C-alpha cells in the first residue's frame, strides 16, 4: 500500500480529531487528502510531530489527538516514545507510516529496515501497539480505538506518489486554524 492511500484511509476515519503531521511528504499528502482546520502541519522541523501531539493531548484530554509520523521523523526523537508512555494520554493515537527510507531527503535507508518501531513503542510502555501491512488490516484497525497511548505502525511502500503539492498554509495560519478548531470544540 502506498503511504498516500494509507493517509487517505486514516483521514477518512478521523472525525474531529486533532491531527499533527510530520514534515515532508506526510504533511503534503495529508493536506492533499483531507485539509481541515484540525490539522497541524509540521513544516521544516523533522521529528517534532509526536512531541507537539503529546502537548495537545495533555492540554486537551477530552479531545482525540492523532500524530501522523514517519519512521525517519520518529528516529530523530526516539525518546518521545518513553515520554508519551510515561505521560499515558488516553486520547493519543501515534500512527507511524513506515516506508523504510528518508523519503523527503532522497530515499536514503532508515534504521526501520532493521529496528522495529512497534517493538520500541511496546517496550517503552504504550498501552496498545499494532502493526498493519495491508489496506484491509488498516481499515479493520481503524474501526476500533483502544485507550491510549496507542501506537499503530503502518508499513507502506517506499515509493512516494510524488505529486502531492506543498502545504498551502503559512505556519501562523496553521497554528491559528488549529487553535480556533480546538476552541470551538470546547465551546460546544
């Protein structure tokens, strides 16, 4: 399964969850599949999607928060796995789209070809850890949402579609959109 397809499937199942995307192709493909005010697109800062998602999950415990991470991004800040597990946000779903390469910088191999990120999440203490490799498995896993922190490793092909446009929003606008979406949800 291609990453863009996996992202579109996850995005279709989100509801009003806040989503924090990794930089690079993951953010671009998310924006192309389902641009919405609840999406916080990480632009240019590799490895910070999970820490930002953790902060939102802790600040808004009544709101589901999902991080769309990449294997290369997660390797930049592996310590976040232990931090998330220790903080135990029940509302956090950490999805890692693992293509085994650093896709945004030229396709260099990532350590995930030898290091199982789902095993690291389990060892860190995530409440639920799963791995899917097919679209059918992904759809089935998305129908159930265990209490978090939950970790879902989605194995995807290394080949990117390569046609997702850049995120059209400026950083200040991205932050404002997410802030407003969260504030509106709190007023309901």
